[in-house]
C-alpha cells in the first residue's frame, strides 16, 4: 500500500511540474524570442497561480487513481477535464486582476494543447516502454507465445489483444481475427488483421495453414461468438484442422497468469445450445415474489434448488423448502443460510405422496405462491417402477394442487416435461396426467376453483441436472471412455438450469394475468433439438481428444420407454406466442374435473396396492398415446365411451 502511495505521489509531483512549465512554454511558443520583453513578474505570478490551481484540479479529478501502466481513454478524459478547469480558472483570475492587457489571447489555447501533450504523452511513453520491457523479458525467459485465432471483432477482442501485448504472463499471440459481420473485415486491431467473416472460416484456416507461421493452436471465441447459432459447426472445423475451441479468458486471469497457456477456458457444453439465452423481465418477477410467502416442493433437486436460489434474490417474505430427501434438503438449506441469513426460511422433510403431511405444511405456512418441482424423472427407473412414478408424479401433484385450493394459494406452478407429449413411457404419461389434473382445476368456475391459478410449464432436458447426459458423459470421459449413446439418431431438446428456472418464473408471472385461461400450458422454446451422438463428439473434442481414436463412442440400444426424439407440442395443440421471448402457449385438450378426480381415486388404489397391471391399464386408458405392449385395453375415450367424456377430453 505504501509503495502504491509513493508512486502516486511521484506521479503527482511530475504532473504539477509539467503544469508549472506549461504557462511560460506556451507564451514562448506564441511570441518566440519576444518573450524577453514581457514583465517577468507577470509570468512568474501566472505560472505560480496555475501550478496551485492545477494541483487542486488534478487531485480533484482523480488523475492518480489510474495506473500509468494501464493508461487508457478514461485516463485521457480525466486529464482533459482537469486541464480545462485549470486553464479556465487561471485566465478568469488573470482577467479580473490584469484585464489580460499584456497576454496574447491565443496563449490559453496553446497552453491547453501543450499541457495535454505533456501529461498524456508521458503516460504513453511510460506504457510503451513497459510493454517493450515485457517483450524483452519474455524473450530472455524463453517464453513461447501460443498462436490463437480470435472469433469476433468486438470490444472483448480488442481488450484481449491489448492485454496480451503488455503482460509477460499472457503468452498468447493473436495471429488474426475472424469477424461475425463484414463491417470490420480488411481493417486491423492493434496491428492484428481482421481476415474474413465467419462464413469463410474454413477458407481462412486453409490460408493460414499455408503461411510461414502455420495454423494457430486455438480458436478463441468472444462473447458474441458464443451466442452464435453455428458454434457446433466451428467445433467440427477446428477438429478437422487439429485445433480446439476455447472461450476468451478473463482479463484478471491474464494478468495473474495461467499455469498452462494452452488451457484457455474451454467452451462449456451450454455454449453449444445454438441459440441465445432467453431474456427475463426481472422487474415483473420481483413484483410477483417480493414480500410474499413462497413454497417449493422438490427444493433439493436440480430445478428446485435453482428455484430456491433465484427466488431468494427477489426478496420473498418467507421461503418454505419441502423435499423427501434429507441430504438434498440439508445442502440447499445450508447454502441459503450462508447467502441469505436474514431470509425467513423453513426446511421441511415431507413427501408429496403423503396427503396428511402436505396439508399440515400448507396449513402452517400459508404459502401464497407454490412451485411444484418434486418428481421422479429418470425414464428407465420409472419404467421399471411404474407404481412409484404414479404415486409421486401424478398423485403427488394432485395432493399439492388440492392443498393449494384448501390453503387459498394465489398461484401454483407445475414443472412438467416434453416427455408428456405423446408419451412412450410411464414417466411421460405420469407427468401428462399431472398436467391434466392442473388443467382441469384451472378450467373450473371461479366459485369452485377458488383464488388459485394453476400454471403448468413444460420443457425438455436441462443441462447439468442430476442424471442428465452431460454429467454422465463427463464421468465417462474421466474414466477414459467409452461414451455411451443409446441410438445414433436419438435427439433431445436442451437448456441450462438457470435459463429454465428464469422462464418458469416468468411463466408464473404471466399466469397471474389469466394467460392460461382454458387450461393452456406454457412451453419453453428450447431451440433446435440436439443429436446426442453429436453432443458426445463435441464433449470429447472440447476435452482436447479425438472421437473414435482417443475415446470411443458406444451405441448401446434404446432403453425401455425411450423415444428417438421428444416433442414439445402435440399435433392437436398448435403453439401460440406470448409477450415473452422463449415462452409459448399450448392448448391441450382438457378433461372434466369430476371425471379425472374419480379416475385418479381408482388409480391411487391400484398404485398403493402395487397392482402394476391395473395401474398400466388405467394409465393407457387415461392417456391413449401411451400403450405398453403387454396391455391391450380400450381407451376411456374410445368410440363407445359416453359422449360427454369424449367431448370433454378426446384423449388427454
């Protein structure tokens, strides 16, 4: 700290000395040798007054908060302000004391430019000298610069190049820039040429390969490039040329130095979604959450815990965390106790299957907003344990929904899945039944439904959630492979956990305004589906390895209940846009509440008694699209079913 103060004092003395000599120097530049005919007392008085004024002005404008080593446009702006004030005050004083009879009127203009040059030039010379010293130091140390190609020609690229030029701890050599648009092609940035646009990436790499310097060893993506839809193509192009993709390192990392210059931040798998992240109207979400009592089921799970994190930041009156898993609940509770120690919070061990327990919790906490994220979500496990899936996903949702009605909750949000569309497995069918129950409640007349709005949000796979494919691939990579894929053609929709939860919160806010009237369901726009085998290849390449050579990919065959592709909409539920980017509305067919309540009671009996055959039969009748091969039954909505039922549902 004392060393820093000493340096700032030296800089201050330097600047004050420049200010002292600037007045007589400006006068000399104006009149030349004629300066000898001017009264020395006037010159000395003016120079002294200006020195004092400048010292105050320089300190006031913070010229010594900046570091000369990193002098920038901001520093030049501060210098200009300080010099302008100093020169202006001086000549006001001279005008009132001497009426400026003895001084040429152009002198203040000359002095302004002269002092700007003295202050700004000294900083520039110092910076250039330090940069050259750094370069020589790198040569002496035998530091080898790693050649990189930047993708994107914006401000981040400029900052990266500038930092690499002035620090011995950043041994990167930017050999060229590929722009996302044509505006900067043919120009250069700190001496680095903008070679071409991104659509000519392959051609640009071929030219570089023929160059003396050869191909760069990394393609480094700036922030704008990370949001580009063709990023997956760049991974393949880079691999074809023996290169790998990386994200732009943080400037702080560059200054502190990297232990391995090749380990620039790797491109995260969420960067390969091929679409920009959805935007959230946080002000409206804050208005919905702030000052209200919020309850979250499944609070320890991937989605539930992220809901807890984001909702806690919006200032709820209290937060109730419900989960059947002791450790998961403990983990998120401890995290919240550290981040939001003053937030009233209650962590409750409870299973949504247990209607008595859920009713007790709701009666005690009196929540105003409920997010229902508790569910069994792993397709193979639920396929082998269908009764458990129904008890949690379907009947658990019924228990929570009825508890919301009884407690007068304002909004209940059900987290659903794309597997509920044309379900080919018990997990998808169980979630479709959960959707149907909430839809039926939402379409009841106000005097029967009560104050509760039932909002359902449907989305696909979440990157990084427990049991998802990305953590599985990471574990398999750490073990040396192979990466296992069930089918070469299998595709899935993906989004990040944070993005999914933000859109869930936005959907909840929109649901308060009657957007879901008629039983409509929110569907998150997941972009384009991703082939799982491509995801496996990309993860291998982003680890610096080669698919099929360093790490194999093994096709194991589809698992029970697994579909080749998922759908976000049923053929009979065309999507409708909403006012929020990333959110759409679907209008699935709705079942009469009295009917579904009766059938759920029967389904509960079969699931409780673990009568698997009966449970599967009831599921297939309720959801005609789901037909287990061993169950041959007629749908409740077949042609010979009562007309009222057929008109009400037409198949769920």
